[in-house]
């Protein structure tokens, strides 16, 4: 029963959602299923928070390596949760002025909004700024012209990166003028060779075609996996057999 019931629930829910998308009469069924999904998601958030506390408290209790980071994690979690649930600093909504908790928790001037703007966003920006250096280092190691494919990749990356800066326009414009004078062509006819124009062409033509192919592959993979889940072939979401 521990495995049969979840399989039946998953199959029935999936069929209902598919039917609600293609059959107008069954549209309300899908809306009801999504309400139940929201309820289960809320329960999952509570279980996830409890599991977070359990794991990090055990790490702190056993003094395992990195337990200081667990202290920071739990402190940040509890402080953010308390400020968000209490709606600290939030003014009541205009429609319900007598209810102090009726305001939006993301209201300007509220405690949660302040933490998001002045703590989370600066930390996230710092993290992404540091990642830029790791990406540049990885690109330097990867972009080595060992063969024809690597040379094409290296040349394309150089055009895209250099073409997104003003230096790309500044450098490529004199080259276009020289080519126009040598070939006797109009400058406008050679403007497509300017690095910023080449970057736009690569992004809007070649990259877009590749992204569409990848998207189609992802869609086919989702359909295949969904059918396996609906038919009970894929049971990985149920965990181990024990």
C-alpha cells in the first residue's frame, strides 16, 4: 500500500491535469487539483524547514566540520522567518485598517522587504560577481584551439564577448572602412561585418536555432518522463524499495 497508493494518486492527478488542458468541461478539475497542489506545497515547506533545523542542529551538536556555518544558517532562517511571519514594520492594508497583519509582507519599509533589499540582494550580487571570475577562468582553460571545432568555438566566443563592448565597435569600424576602400564597396554594405552586428546575428540566428533544438529535446524528454510516471514505470520519486 505504501507504493501502490502514491502511484495511483500520481497517475490520476496527471490524467486529470492533462484532461483539464484539452477538455473545456474538465477545466475545473485541473483548478481543484492545483489547489490541492498548493496545500501539499505548503506542507512540504513546513517539512523542509523542519528538516533544515534537524540536520544543522545535529551538525552543531556533534561539532562536525563546518558547524559554525550551520549556526549562521539556522540564525538567518529563524530571523527571516520571524520577521516575515510577524510582518514587522508593515502597515495595515487600506481595506482592512483595523487588522495590523493585513498589509503585504513585501511592502516598502517593512522588515522583510528591508532584509531582501539590503541583505539578500547585496549578497547575491557579490556571489554572482565572484562567479564571473570563475567563469572567465574556466573559459580560458576550455577555449584552446586544439582542433577545428575548438577554433570555431574560440572565434565565436571572442566575437560575442568583444562585440558587446564599445571597444568592438571602435576597433571594427576602421577595418570596415579599409575593406570598403580596397574592394570599392559601399561602407553600408559591409556594416554587417561590424562586431556588434555579428554578435547580434550569432545571437538571433545561430544561438536561437540551437536553443530551439534544445527546447524541443527537453519537451520530448518531459513527455517521455511524464508518461513513465503516469504508467508507473518510473518510481524513483517513491524512494528506495525498503
